[in-house]
C-alpha cells in the first residue's frame, strides 16, 4: 500500500503544506500519524484530490455556522439577553493571596484537567478537589501523583467517562466546575479551522454542568476564540450557558499580572446560577514589577542533569548550538515560526511557553532550549510537582497547562463571589 507525505501532496497539487494540514485538521483529507509524521493512503489521496476542496471547506463552514450559531441558538435579536462580555467586576484579592491551601469549605471538579495546573491553583486557594477528568494517560499519571482526589482517565465525550464522574460525585453539592476545554481549533498559532471538531468540546462541559448544576463555572481558553466569526463563537458559548441558568462574565487575564514569570493571555469565563456577582481578580502587580526569566530560572544554569527533577537539557549538535547562541533576545530561530524556538529577554517575563514538537523556548543565556523543569518554573509550578512520561510528554503537559498562580487568583475571586 502506497502512502504520501504532506510535502509530496503539496508538491503534486501545487498548494502549500499549510493548506494540506488545514484539510487534515478539518477532516476533509484522511490521514494517519505514523511516528511524528502524517501519512496519507493513496486511495484517500485520490478521493480527496477529485473534490474541489475549497468549495467543500466553504460548504462545511456554512454548515457549521448554521448548526452552531443560527438554528441551534434559535434566539432572535429581541430575545437575546444582554451579554456581559467585557463588563468586568474586578475584585481585590491581595488580602487573601498569602494564604496557601487553607481549607475554605468549597469544592471543585476539574474537567480537561491535564497535568493539573487549574487544580493546583484551586488547591492553593483552599478548595477541595472532588475529581479530575483527563484523556491523556501521561497527564493523568502526573495528576494522580500530586492530588489525593481521583482522576477519571478517559474521553469526556464518551458516556462511560461522564457516568464515572456522575457516580463519583453522586449526592454531593458542587461549588465549582472548572475547565480549560481544548483550544487547538481556536488558537491564533494554529490553523483556526472553523469546523474543527475540537471547537465543540465546550458542549461536553455544558452537558456536565447541566447535569451536576454547580454553583459556579469557570472556563479558560486562548484569546483567538474571541475573534472567531467576529465574536459569534464566544457569543454562542455564553448564550448556551445562559440558557441553562448561568450568568456569564468574560475577559482576558495576563498571567504575568499574578506573579507568573510569563506573558500568557487567556480568556476567562466565570458564571454562576445564584444571581451573585461574577468577580475577576484585580492584577496583583504592575508591569514594571513582573517576574522575569532571570528571577525564575537563573539558579538552574549550573544545575546538573536530573531526570527525577524533570531537568534534562536537550543535546544539540555543535552547529545548532552556534545557531541558538546567535539568536538575539526577542527573536526566533526560524522567522516563520515566531511562536516556537523563541528567545525571550532575560530581564523580562517569558513569552507564552508552548510545546512545538521539541521547539520550545531558547534559553536566554545558554545555547540550548529550556528543560521541562525550567518550563515548569515559567509556568509557576513548584519544584515538587513532577511530570510523568518521556520528556516530550512532559513538555506537552506543560505547554497545555494553565499556570497555577493564575488559577489561584481566579479561584480566590470565585471564593469571594461565593461568600458575597
């Protein structure tokens, strides 16, 4: 059986490799991942190339809009509730910031929990965890070694996983359900396929919330979500939760404002069904006082290789070391990959850390990319938080994580809402 690579298909069809990847991401072109490379069967390639995929994509986008924005919303302009999209109720959390893991009497469930960035922040704010749900086995392994509540390892889209959660929290009053539903389809750094099935994963959270009826909900996502379909995707999410009784407020928070040594801007939805005020946390520090890369990882420059500590430097060739050393602060090794292989200034917060197939941030002072432990420091994870799996899986968990200190700030704000 013959297989094609993305590069071969792009050359045959005289299109960019990005176009081919978009077609795979949107499920128009069937492909299978073998190792780290996509491979396309000859039969699937022939079926695809016979179609006018530009017209097909337009058709799918229109179908998605009709199914998800128009017909299912079924709300006229006169009937639409006033969305509070940028009407933010800021609250001072500085008086509670130094408190650490003191039981505040409230609980939470973490959907799409990953390695546990959100959960750690809620734990630090004094919330008791009831359950996590995570599909990636390595992330679930990390989660269960740090938290004393169970994590359901499975796909939240499957009824079996939902039922395990329902059985686990049966007859419990739930204060908060939180979750950073997967955002690959929304990301400004990705291909932003409107019809990407991952863009509907918030509906799984909607279903769980509708069933368990927590007092509050908190959702996190990338900034790119806000601009999709001129804001209609965000409006759809807000309307869907309002229809089941949750008043929503949403805004963008920057992790660096909450002592995270990284500029990581995220859309934060907060909602409740108790007719209380949804609070977002006031920034704790001004820009000139943001924590820097130097503050976070300088002491690791001479730290020996330590596998148990997640501190294993990548072994680069002599040529690559020279190339990495030559990259100026603020620039990327590859001009067309500005979000990967980037060297952030030593005396500033890091740019957003990501996992790009090993192309993580370049160390500002050493001719190598940063280690998983250095990445964890830039995400504000404590040193006793150990990530499981091979190095590539550690980096993936870290790149997907919500910075715990940002989560802590949000959790304290929600606690103030609960107590108001």
